[in-house]
């Protein structure tokens, strides 16, 4: 077995304008200098725990066994929410107890959840406004260096759950939700590949949003659409996406993550 330290992934809403992300990495490397760190994203919509949870759940399956995922979308930092470690059969997840970590961890099978209480694994001074740097990053680094999950604190069972809304299907189509809008303006719906068969996607369909009906064409890939034509396709994350060739579907339709949508047959 390789003696190389596990990977640590970082997903935050901290952005890259300020030195926050650099400080997280500096703390990690000061404790575990041989650890490799991979950035999932630092551009999660600010304070949007659901968006962060979706992105983490989308990315986590592509990481090797033993990866330590650090999630910092933490609008309740310094308040009553607890810092936690989630142990699964595949990975470890470190972050706030606000549901951010749970969809990704649940897909791997949650074994145990611990509250982070072992102060020896944290920085000497823990800021009440930056647990990412002073608490989550050092705990993750210690885990990468060999600390066992049960050493971080006591096991808990009353952790915060988070789940995504389920689509509601009927004979004509489905009521669904925009889970996420990516950097290209593609709108990821909460209809997975496993459930898309209930829509009988064969050709022309329509999207109802803001009181208007927008025609869509079901296609295999972007190039099957005409320029600026709206379409629906199965995206790389395994969910249906509303797209617009060489344009932002979200901007043109004025849709943000969390919007409720109606998808119909032609």
C-alpha cells in the first residue's frame, strides 16, 4: 500500500479576490507538507449551502478512496452550528453541521459523524469568523497525517440533514427545480438520468417559466442545436440540463438555482 498522504479537496464560497483560500492551504501544508490539495471550487454562490452541497456531491465520486473533503460554505460560522467530521466507506468530510456535507457523504454510505472538539487538532487561536482556516483546515491536515476519525471528538447522531427536492411527474411532464447554474449558464435540473425515462424525451418539449412557454429540443450535445436555440440534454453530471447554444440559458431565461420550473411535452 502507498504511504502517500491522502488528497484533500477544498470547496468554498470564499472566492479568489481575498487571501482566504491561500490561508487554508498554508495551514494544511504547515501541518502536512506532503499532502496534495485539489480545488473543487471557490466560487460557490455566497452563503448558498444547497448549491455547495450539489457541487460537492457532483465532484466527490471522481476522487480516490481516502480523500478528505473540506467544505466551507458556512453562513452560521461562530454561532450554534457545530463543526463536524463525516466518515463514509470511501472518504472523510470536514465542515460545518449545516447539511453541506451530507448529500455527498450519503451517496457513499455514512458510517459515523463526529463533532470536532479536540482542540489539539485546531490552531491555537480559533477565529469566530474563519473556522475554515483555524478549525477545518488543520483537522483535515491532521487526518491526512494519520489522526484517526474517532480522535477528533465525540460521535453524534443528531447532525443536520439536507436533501434536494424531488421532481413531480405527471402525464404531461414534470414540475422540477434548478439545482445549479454553471459557468456557461447551463441550468442543471433535479431530474437524474435514472428518472428521465419518465418524461419520454423524444423531440420537442417546452419549459414554462415566468409565465411564458419556451420551446426546447431534446438533443445529444450542444452542436445539435442552432446558434442561440434552447435545448435539453443529459449533462456530464448525470442530470438533465436546459442549455442554449453559445449563450447563457440562465441569463436569457432569468433563472437562478432554486427556481421551480415546469417541463412539458410538445
